[in-house]
C-alpha cells in the first residue's frame, strides 16, 4: 500500500495519481474518512482503558461500600473498554481495506492514460523482410513437431498444449540460457512454488484488479500463481533485511497459471496467450532510492537476453492506467511477430517501490530505525512467447528454423530445426 503519511499530508498528490491512471479519486476520500475514524476509535479506546486503570487503582485503596461501588463502576468500564476495542479493530480493518484499494503512486515520468497511451523508448533492430510467405508459429510448430495443440486441448481444455520433441528441448534451452545469464549477473537461482497462501497473493496486489485472472484451489487456502513474482515477494515477508546485503537479487523458475479472463478471445490461436507457461523471473529487494537505477538494470538484462535470441523488439514505457495495482513504473519489451505484422509483449519489468513491502512487512534498518524496502520484478523469459518469436522470426522457406547462436550450445550444437512433416 502507499505510505499513510502521504495520504494524510498530501491527499491532492494521491488524487492526481488517480487521475493519471484515469481512475476515480473516490478511494482517496474513503481512505481519508477511514483514517479519521480509525484515529478517533484508537483515541476512544485508549481513553476508556486509561479510565479503567485509574478506577482499578482506586478500588485497591477503597473499603466497604465505597469499594463495592467502585467495583461496579470498574465492571461497567470494562464492558466499555471491550466495546471500544471492538470498534477500534473494526475501524482499523476498514482503514486497511480502504488503503489497499489505492494503487501505487505512478512515477512522475510514467505516461498518463490507458493501455494505448504508452510511449516508445527505443526500437532495436528492424522487422525481417521475407522473400517468401512466412508461416505462423502454429503451422511451423506442427511441421517441426514442436508442440501438440489438439492433444493439449483433449487432455486439459482450450489454451493448453504439449511441447514435444524440439519444442520441449527449446523450452529447456531457453530456461537454461536465462538462468546462466542471471547467475553470471549475480542473481541467486531459485525454483519457486506455484502455490501460495492468500497473503502472498494479496501482498503483491494480485487479489485486487487482477483477481479475475487468478486460479484458486477449491477447498484449500491456496492460489496458483501467474508469476513467480508472487512467491518471491513473499519470500522475505515479515523480515528486517540487513542493509548491507542489499540488493538481494533472485532469478526464479516456475510454472505460471492465468485464466486470461479479460482477453475475450484475443490471441487465442497457438501458444501465445495460454493458461499455463513456464517462466524465469528476476526479483530484487533494494532501497527505494536505489530502485530507479535497479529498474534500468533489469531492463538492460531483459534486452541482453532478447539480443541473444536475435529478435527485433521495441521498449515501451507503459501508461499509468496499464501499470496494475503495485507498479509505479513499467517497461515492456515487445518483439516483432511477422505473421501478426505487429508487436507482442515478451518481457516486462516493474518498479513497485515500497508498495508490496508495506503489505508484506519487509523492511531494512536505516539510521537506527526501520523502513520498507523496494521490490522490483522483471521477466527474463516467458517460454511460450519466446518460442513463438523465435519460430516466426528465424523461419526458412522450407519450414525449417535457424537456431540463434546463443541457443545452440543448449541444443547440442544444433544449427537448424528441421521439419518432421511437410507443411
């Protein structure tokens, strides 16, 4: 959540941030009212408790009828204290709920507006021009024996698939290439759980605006994660991190699960927008002051990986209204997908400043007092989308696909993926 002092001291800044996201500022007024009610309830409780303690001290000195009268008063005061405590608890819960409805304050440099109001920071490379009619990844995947969509649907339903043969090999190659790059950059490699408790999901902001995309395990207090950002953010929950260890950098592998409830049939062909995919995610804990430079480093690592895949891509500065609940700023790397004649998001990196850390109570000690850390995340590779971009970009007229140089050592030196069937 945002800093409560910011809401109290500068509510107009919070209102301006809501406007930048194209959201109503009603949540600001509700949170201010809830804060006022909470502070009043706390004051009432403490006043009643102080009166109870004072009366209790008088009882100890009283005798006879006076003592009995005071005992009756103390009993009445105890009931009032209990009532005030319940009111305080309810007021604090209402305040916390109101605060959690306010998104992170978008960075001053983030573009205002909604999804289509992004700005393009740079383009790397130029879209490939073909002297033949390029095939889409679905046709190429069938020719290469790289994935099986029909049996995926038969076994699990729509938007599921089997990666087979070279497709499965390519998945492992991408994961290993990403993990090797992350390790060389000083990241701790991690295999993260894909099932988490509600606090981890709520703490990262995925039970707010993104709740419709989340799978919940019926009968269990568990959720399937859509990104390993969730378990990695909760990894150090309720901890005070040694300032000398920051930044803490993790590269986490995990399966990811998304309902894609809001896609409304968009990009449903093939393996671009699916319900399950594997991913390597970078996650960092650092100070708020250092988070802005760290965000640029995460973007640089993402670009380094896409360069290794020899893809044409662009970097966009995501508009405030498309940041999600937790991010203050987000950069997306979008690859050129030939048969779509357009760009598609391959990676994303977000600076969530102290928003998630406040929810998950992750702090560090500065000058003798504790303060929330900042959390950042960045996709190193989302496997299925990387496969789509590789197949379509590096295809040849006969349906074969040239393997990017950086991936060849991870595929036993293979230079060209060849069809196993005629398209």
